[in-house]
């Protein structure tokens, strides 16, 4: 089993960090992020005034580096810290807060916050082709609420709770969504848009699932109000989704302590990613995050001319 080695020079040497990043994002050699050309159409700039790791495309005549076209573009944070933060996020089952990254990477909280949300953006993945589930596969659907408890508040109105809806394929991926309410009108488009209707749908007894359940190959439900959690020999249940929520809530309350509604979807993407990549090593999970950085930018304001190395 891989163990994090903080003595690895990619976490302390910028040149080695860049070379490692290039090997992950460019396994076949440098690729122009604008026009996609490579091989003999790419030239490495070697001038004394040129920063290391800058290339030039002979087709579009634009300079670029491995960070262009990724969430790292224009960042002033060293690549060594990007790599270490990525490894820590990939290996932390219950997540890692920006405050923890601030302490471990010896950076400002603002930089740690910047890193956190761009890494979460990199962990946002596309659905498997055809959606979750499929023929002879099971997809569980369930909802929960994220927010503080009224008993923990000394005065004022009870804290707002935000509804989260999750679809989990047994043995496969998970996808979570922030929803305005838990109604059939809200949940049906999410269910049919993300789960293959050839799947067997498993839910609890909530009425919001009755009608949409008929659109799937089969629909099984357990009645939690009657303390029923498993039936038909252990096949019908929503315990996989419940287990996902248990891990999510331990992360939110134990690691992050408080998550704003505005950013909750990014934290959900983080937990979805780690759950969906749970069967691989921390190293493989880290490289998957690095590859997920490509083609994504997270900006407060879109610059007039993007693409600087």
C-alpha cells in the first residue's frame, strides 16, 4: 500500500514538480492547450530570460506551459505545494479543510482557500457513459439535510438546513446534488437524467419516489418508519446511500465544521470523487485529480486575454 512520502523531491523541487506534472498531463509529450498539436509542432523555449517549462506552438504561435488550460493557470502558488495539496486531498477520506492546508503547507489561508476550491473543481467528474447503473445493476437514491442542529444554538432562529440528494450505484460511482426541496418534481429530472432506466432503483418509503420508480426496470423500497432497513434476503435496501451520507456528514461536521450553501456543491463533488475512486490507490487517485485539472478554470472574473503561462 502506498504511503505518503514527504521527502519525495517533487514536494520540494519546482523543476521536479513540473516534470512530474508534465508526465501526468502530457504522457505522450507536450500538447498545445489551444489547438491540440504536439510532436514536431512544439518547441521548448530555452532562452536565458525564459522561465523553465515554457513551450511554443508553431501553429498558433502562442507560448504555454503545463499549467495553461488548467485550474493552476496564472496561480502564483508553487507547483510543489499544488502537488502536495492534491496528494493530501486524495488521501484524506473525510476531506481536508483549508485551515489544515494552511498549516501543513505553510501558506496563507487565502491561498489555502484558493487551492481547496480549485482542487474541488478538478474533482468534479462526468457521469459514466449511459449514466449510473444499467442492466442488472442497482442504483440507490436517498436524501439528507446538511446544517447545524437547533439544540446547539443558544438563541435566534434554528440554523438553516440544506437538502442534498444522492444517487449511488452499488459497486460503482456516486453523484450528489444540492436541491431546493425534496419533491417529486425536483428529484425526478435528476434521477432520470443521471441513472440508466434499465437499472433497479432502491429507495426508502418516501412518496416522492413512487411514480419515478415505475420508469425503471424495478423499484424496491424499505419502510424506515417501521424500522425496516433490509428485505428480500438483503437485496432491497438503501444502506449504501446511507453509508455515503454518514461519511459525508462526518467530513462536514468533523473536518470542515461549517459549509456554506454557496459552496456546498463543490464539497459534494469532492466526496463523490473519492467515493467513486475508492478502489484505487492514493497515488492513482492523486493522478486522477491532476488529470481532472485540464480544461477547467475557476475565475472570479474572466480576463480579456486568458492563456498566459
